[in-house]
């Protein structure tokens, strides 16, 4: 019987050590540990502009406590939705709208290809040399060369009209198709903006819900760990049995699991909110 009690006691000591190690990562850290360390000589100071990087590093969130989450300033929902218009996907759709509008302008001016203007201009000088001689053999005339020159210019202007009947009667349909392409591009932007807004609202409400729960759950973890230590001491003094100790350990494990699940859900919602809204939220 003594051997059994000693074995259970060893289990209790091991569970207590595990609980102590777990509590160190869950309990709120002292104020001294929350201070940022001073930069070493030659080391660059911390980045004071959090907007240089939109999405936070998940590794930076691993050591955040409940106080860190509660001290975080969450921007208004309207600001996040407005900032989401600067995302790469929205810029892609806006570029598609500009392209569709440019095609529409080109199609409306396509009728100019039916007309062509022609023109020609020439300038030059004409020179010629002639000689005159007599044909009388008894009294021949002297050979007289004659040189003449004249400047002249020539120009003409004209136009050509060529209207294919197929293009002429189908022009209205082509312009209409380009208008529909512009409307479709604009509707894609609105549809994507609506879908993105719904996702931002969902992530925003998830953040608010988890923020309201995380403080209570952190306090519950602290109480569960303290209660387990008391139960462990009572077990060591022989006041309770191993079943009661195991039951209290299960309560502590369940409390810690709920807290970690809330933290995971909160971190996931915050990261999605930063990426979708193109806004820096976590500044730690």
C-alpha cells in the first residue's frame, strides 16, 4: 500500500511541475517583462512605423498575453472597409474597368476608319536645251542653241469614303457590347467589395467576441492553476484521494484548452482582418 501511495505521489509531483510550466506561458506577464529592451550598440532601433508591413508576423503573437490583446486598439469597422479598397484584388478589378472604358472609347471612334484623306504636293524646275540650224546648203544658218527653264509646283487634295455595310449596321451592337463589358467590370468590383466587406465584418465580430472572452478565460486559467496547487497540497497531506486530484487536473486542462482555443481563434481573425483590410492592427 505504501508503494502505491509513493507512485501516485510521484505522479502528483510531475503533474504539478507540468502545471507550473504551463501556467508560466498563460498567466499575464509582470510589467517588467513587458518593457521593450534597449537596443544594443550598433543595433537598429525598433521600427516605429507599423504600416510598413501590413500583415503581422504570427511568431510575434505567440507571446501575447490577455493584457496585450485588451490594450490593442481596434480601428472602426468603416475604416477597415474603406482601407480594403487598396488591396491588390481591388486594384486588379479597377484596372479591368479602365481597360473596358478604353475599349469603349476606341469602338466609338472606330467610324473614322471609313474616311481617308489624300494629298500630294510636287515642286520642281524644268529645263530644256534646243538648237536651231538652217537647211539651205548654199547659205546655211548658224547653229543657235536655246536654253529655257521654268519652275512649277503641283498639289492636289482628295478624300476616300469606304463604308462596309456589315460594319456600319453592326456598329451599334459592338458599342453596346463594350458598354456591357464596362458594366460587368463595375459589377465585379461591387460584388467583390460586398464579399470582402462581409468577410471583414465576420472577422471583426470574431475579434470582438474573443476579446470579450479572453480576459475571463485568462482569469479562469489562473484560478484553475491555483486551485490545482491547493488540491495538490491537500493530496500530499492526505486530505483527499487521487481521484479528486485527477478531477481537478482535468478541470485545469479543460480551462487551459479553452483559453488556447480562444487565443488561436483571435489570432486567426486578427491576421485575416489585417490582410483583408490592408490595415496594421497588431503593433506589438
